[in-house]
């Protein structure tokens, strides 16, 4: 067989549907449309400067961030691929302030699609892996245009979530609530082939990812955790840790799904108006679903992220995810540490040099 006996995405979706006889096939069709958008984006990313798609678009998004040319193109590809099929009642994107109005000539479906069309786009110009992230929930009322409030559903309500990563190989990682599965794009066939079924994150790890340039803004629990990791074998953890930082949520997630680790983009005091950096609906929630379905944990640092009730379309939030024991430890540190008890620049009160006075 062209795929060496491995199922392709279409076969996988058919098998999923067979396990749910009441299913109509609309969700499968929607995921297929999303996967088509990801293929189109992968082509643009692969051509890079040869396709004249690098650099700034000369505009900003709703968050006030500079849009790259590929941000704008990727957003258009997602919209074009998913607006026509009659599977969605509305779409929300990082690149648009309000929900997208589906053209009147197309039917409305029973799902809502939320997406970050090109995560990590600041890395595009230096040829570092980037990706697309998406989340799917049921519409409150199918067959009509969705209201903005309809999108404000807890992550536990997601029926599917996933991302595509555009790296040395292009991969699509999916969950329908029955495990997390990765497909690799076979470039000659143009098919997504199931290459990593039922991904599992190790419970323990000696690798963490955090943007250390923000350390002066971290809360005490985060400082304590990082300092204890950096202390190595002679510190309170009794083990050496490696630190990573790619500045691409998709790339960080993919590494953790493949070999374990923990990722921290916590709430901090850098901008008190923003309770975090990552967007809840179309970044944190879908990643949290994938991580949990692979046996990991995803948290705000204090509670399960998927149980957070969204309050706005572009709400930001702190996110900690990965190997379950490490995420649980960070939550415990938040419960343990009063805000004013962490003074050591290297270790917390339970570190090697805790005050004896």
C-alpha cells in the first residue's frame, strides 16, 4: 500500500464515526476542511521567500500585535476552506476582532470553529517551526449565525481540537476525546498518514520550557520551581534539568507530546491588565485538550485549564502543561507559597539556602 499499511486521515475519521453510529459525518467533514487549510498553509511556509510571503503585512491584529504577511494569508486560507461547507455556524480567529460572518450564500452548520491560523509567526523569517491551532465546539443553536457569546464555552465542551506543525515534516495532531493522534503529511501523495497513534506523555520529566527573560515578573511559585530545577543534582530536586524555549506554542507542544517535558507561560506582573499571554479559546483550550488526552495535565498554574469559563473572545490566560507530576508540583507551589515569602534570588524557602534565623 502507498501508506505502508497505515491509515490515512480519511480512514481514521471513518473509523471514528463508526464508533458513534448516531454521528452525521459533519464533524469529520469539518476536520477534513481544516486539514486542507493546513496543507495550503504548509505549501506557503515551505516556499518562504521564494513565494514573497515573508515580512510584515503592515497591519496589526486585535491584540495590537504586528501581523506578518503569512498571518493574513493563513487566516484567509482557514476562512475560505471552512466557510462554504455548511458545517460551521461561525468562526473566531486571532486575526479578527469579531466573529467571521459566513457569506449569505452558504448554509450554517452545527459547529463553531476557533483558530490561530499561524502560531509563532515571529519565527517565520528565521525558518523556525510554526503551526496552526484549532478548536471545535458545538453551536448553541445550529443552522443560524452564531452570537459572540456562543463561543464562550469551557474547554471541556470541545468536541475536537488539534494543530498542524510546519517543520522538517508537516504533521497534524488531533483529538476527538479518544486519545491524541499524530499524522504526517506524505508529500508525494498529499495524504495525512497516521504515524503516531495514541501519544502518551511521560508522567515525569527533567526538561522544562519558559521564557527566562520574564523572570523578574514571575510569581513566587514560578520562581521557586525554576530555581529548584536550575539548581540541578545538588539542589532540592536532586536532578539536572534542561531548559528549552522556542517561542512557538505549537513547537513547544509537539516536543512535549513526543518526548515529555513541561511548558510554562504563567501569569506574571509584566502587564497587570493582562492575566496571561496566551489566548484561552483558540490556543490554551485546544492545547490543553491534546495534552490531557495524551495523559498529561494542563493548568492555569492554580486549576485545571479546561474548566475555566471564558469571558471574552480574545481572553488571555496563564498556561502550564505537560508531564503530570511537574504540573501538579507547580500547582502545589502556588497553594503553598504566600506572595511575600519568596525572597531568595536563587532558591525559595525550601531551597538549599533557606534562612535559619
